[in-house]
């Protein structure tokens, strides 16, 4: 290890540039700016148990360390991927020893990826968070309300950390290039400006990733041939960045947020947004067959009888995808997405079906009216099964006006209400005539 202040050269740039003060933290102004909740807590000398929820590389671990530093607390760290109840007990014993020492000191226990702890592991923390033996700070990329026990979550304050924007990351890159103590000590002009811009964009909100890319870019520039003006060739950057990767989790928060965004864009008749979210999910690795199923559901739920062709078009698109595979078949699904977004919308059948299910649950086992019961035997006919039934095809207009079909208790109930859009305009007109004719008799 170096005897001076300069960091160990072998230590990754991202670790060397980890903020040492709150003022060095990039982004998170909503938490750390003037009047921000974390800054207010620190200024008041209060650090409660909490959980940081946010994407990778936004400073969750750094903030936990700074909170311990500013509150003069001992800092213990565990990774939920590797730790178990035994490790929790050891941390608690250490905290109890510090708390009962000659100079009592509080302990902050930081648990990275706390969402990976199972119920028993989370429960093991409860009594010690409750009695103040330790202050718990958890970090998670998953929604705490889904991943943490209600008992533990009720004892934690949740702070949401935001993805860093490109200008903030670019400022960090410039600082890392110029910093002679912890950074690269090369000056802000060591790399072309547009290289820094592209790295900031490629980092996709992740500060750690941006510093890894920067360090690699500088190393590549030194190792490879440069242009006549001494600047590295842009082809090197193309090789380094390659195909950008967007944040996505096939089973987590991003997955459900994005399928919700796709569905609501279709429902809101915005084909541009619908195509964007469709492409985002494919880019994230979602099975196109899953999207085909969800798209077909959208046709049934949100377009319905306003345009019955939509369901058939979705099924055709699904079949085309199964025949062609990726990527060719994905275009057929894109056609379906755009058609659904542009089609007239109706959830009248969906709403009517839900109302019918609710009515069934509320009213119990109501008898089938005698006149519409089946009567295959003489006994059933003698008992009055089917008596009085009128065959609609033998009536004027193929309608036995006045004949009813609901149980007596539910007569007059209307569950399906067509909307004045698309084909349901015509369906609504016809249904109004049928209901009027039925009531007239």
C-alpha cells in the first residue's frame, strides 16, 4: 500500500473515486440537497434504520458509509447473497459489545441486497432493530414492499435513490480524469469530449459502470495506435461500448413496470409509446411469446367488440411469430401492437363479465326458469320443464318478444353496456331495440 495519500494503483477507479463527503456525492439532490430528508437527519444528528431502494451504481453503499462517518458510528457490512443468521448474530454480538463498552458507541449494520434475505433471516434482525442494538441500513434494487417482511419494513424508512442523468455522470468522469490523488491525474482533456459524452450515455445511469468504462477507455487509448493528432481512434470506443445494455429484470420491478407501460400505452391509444415499450421489453430479453399472449389479452380487454378484428389480428401475429421466430416474427407482433393502439377502445365486455361474476357470487344458486329448462324425458315435461318456451326463429324478426331468460330475482338486470365507439355503436343500437322489445311484452 502506498505510504502517501494516493490510493493503491491496483484498486479499481470506481472504488478510488467513492465519495468521502456528502458534497462529493453525484445526484440524489432530492435526498441530500438543502431541506432534503437525509441531510436534515444528518444535521439533526439522527440516523434511523432505513432502506435505500434504487438501481445499481447510484450510491446506496456510499451513502450508508457516509451516514456512519457523519454519525461517528461503527460500520459493519454484510452481503445478503453470502450471509446467514450466524453472520447476523455475530454482528449483533459486536454491536452489543460496543454499546456496553466504557465509551458506548452505536453500530450501523449495512446489508447489501437485503431483498435476498429470506423471512427467517429478516425476522432475526427485528428485535435488535427494535431495541436499538444496531441501526440497520439495507440496500435493494427491488421494491421493498414486495421483498421485505411487513414487520421489518414497518421499522424502516424507505428512501428512493434515482438513476443518475448523463450530465451528472459526465461531471464525475471529468473529475475522475483530472483528480491526481484518487483519479487518473490526466486532465479533463485526456479523452475527446464526445468520448466522455458517449460513455456517460452508455453508463445508463450507473456511476460505477461509467468509471469502469472510463478506465478501460484510457487503457485502450494508451495501448492502441492513435490518430495523427494524438487522440484515440473512435473505433476503439465503438469496440468498448458495443451494444448498450438497458436495465431490466425479467422477474422484478422493471419487468412489471414495463409491461404495465406497454398495456397502458395501448389502452391510451398511443402507438409511438406502445412501440417503444414493446421494443424495450424485447431489448431486455423478454420472451416474445409472453408478449404475444399479453398483446392478445389487450385486444380482448381493451378493444373488445369495438373492433372484433383486433383479437384475430393478434392471434395471427402470434401464429406468425411461432412460424418465423425471432427477429422476423417480432414484426408481426409490432403490427398487432400498433393496430391495437389505433383501434377504437371498449372494455364493455370485460366490465360486463366482471359484473356477472360478482353477481353470481352475491346471489347464490338461483334456479333456472322453468320455461328455458331442457326437457328430454316425459317426466320432466310433466313437471313443467320447458313449458311456455317460444322458439325465436318462429317469431317475427327471429325474436320472441317479452320472453325472459334470467332468474326471476334478477329480471331487468343489465350487465353489458356497449360504448359509442367502433362496431359497438351498431351493437348498442341493436341491443337497445332488443331490450325495448323484450320489455314491451
